[in-house]
């Protein structure tokens, strides 16, 4: 067996494996492999020149810790059925880590089918969403009589700047999101439309863009794939827009950032049963690919000035698996490998990834016994760096 990047000649086999493992729905299936799939961004295992397993490293830009990070989004992890349960991921995922390091992608994201499967390789859950399900009458109650608003079908060629403006305002207090460009939006909208969805832009009376909604209506259910707004009136107008479909749908479903408080203001009942369902939806894993570079490319509070040593355990990236001395000064970090014996902090790459992404704070990590702090005097400063952030991401491939 050999492992290598795919070439154009491998695309047809890669497409067939995708179709076997996932779907062949048209026009998405053909479009994805004509426009989205790039063989140079896919790593495969070959047996006698036949592609038997592969994954894709789709490139994105993430907003993390005050900086922009080029990242690989691992999607389409597939193995031919006759080669499953033979340990091929023990070959493929480490090769992917090596390739991402070669590309100077210091962090990675991955949508897991099972978070525990990928955690052994260093990917840990870093993003969750809230998923709402309710009767559409509840939507009307929340809209509280707001008029329908000025909605129009989205045309990316003329609406790209407006979409991005709304998206940025909506996520101004969030972290870990994709910094979308026109290609990203093109993929999102085509994926939506190819599955029978709709996309509408909201503008106020002065023709200023204030919101958008990407949605489906199927089998009596209105499902919003993404909602964004710049103010509370725009939010209510979007809910009024959903409610205007009450003749087509009895129920509504939508997902939000994890910290969304809408459930506190929805009409609900206790008896005979709750009206609304709000569940936590585990969404995306993250992994630090290069510890030193990830930290040195982050931004920290400018008034912090301290140093500490840390031992990182990483079985799949030798460049991370060692001790470091970290100095934080004037908003930046300096990270150097070290052989010192007195280590202040010890943890594995999975735990540090969740701290880095702001999925969990330092004190919870200590409580879970995921980290060892040998120098308690550092807790105050470390807690100002490793705290919970409002992570959000809504990309699917």
C-alpha cells in the first residue's frame, strides 16, 4: 500500500467511493466533484494502484484568538467496504497531519461521525450548536406583530457584500468562525439550492441589509439552515417571515450559536407537555496541528506579561510532543522548545486544543483532571488566556 495526494486521474474513483459511502443526489453529486473537489487537496491510500481510502483537506480561513488561520477542514473520510475495519485510519489520519503541517495549516477542523473515534488522533469537540424545534404558531408569537419586511431572493453577484456584512455583524462577539469569501458563499448557496432550498435577504426601509435566511420547506416542516441578523427587529422580521409559511408548515426548526438566548423568550407550556424542544447539537471538532506556530500567531491581552513551561503530549505530531517555554508579552507569545526539568503545566494535544479554541476554560479542565498544574501561582494569568469563548461555525463541507 502507498499513501499520496490524489491526481486528476483519481477523481472518478474518488467520486464513486463518495457515492457509495454518502450520496449520489443530483445535481449536488456531479457539481461537488466538478467544482468543489480538488484532487490536490485529497490524500488517499492505494492498494495495487487502486484507491481504497481517502479524505479531503478543504481549505478555509478561521477567525481564532484575534487572528486569521489558514486551516484544513477534513471531510469525506471514506474507505472502500472491503477494506474497512483494517486500521487504515491509523495510516491516513497521521499522513493528513503531516500534510497539513507541510502546508503551514496550524489548526484543523473536522465534522465527526463519532467524536470518540477522532479523539484518539487529537481531534476534540470544539463547536456545538443549539437546535430548536417548535410549532410554527410559537414563531408567530415571538415575531410579535412585526410586518413581513422587505425580503428578496439572494443573487450572489449583487448581494455578496451585503451577505458578508450581515454575517460579520452577527458574529462580532463570536469566535472560531469561517471568514467567508465569495467562493465560500457560492458553495453554500449552490448546496442549498441543489437540495431544493431557498435563500432570502432582508433590507430595512432605508434599503440597508439587516438579515438573511437560508431554508427548506419539506413534509410540513420549515427548516432554517442559517439565520443571521444585525438587530432585534431584523430577527423578529425573519421570524415573521417564517410564520408567513404557516399554510405550508406546521413546525419550524433552526440552529443557532451555542450561546443563543432565544429559548428564554419563546412561548412554551409545561402541561400537558412542553411545546418547544431545544437540544445541544455537537457539531465540529478541532485539532492543533502545530503548537508553537498556533500560539505565536494568536493575539493575547496586551497588558499581560508572564511566562510558563508546558509539556505537550502528541502521539501523531512529533514536533508538538515535547516541552516548551512560553512568554506572553505585549499581546503576543514567544514559544521555544526546552529541556528544563521543572514543568509548570502538563496536558495532551486534545486538551490543549479545547483550551486554545475556548471550548472549555482552565478551571473545568482541572476539575476533569485533563491537565496538571504544578505551579498554582500561574492560575490567575492562565485563566485570562484560556477561557470559554462563543464558538460558532456552520460549514458542512
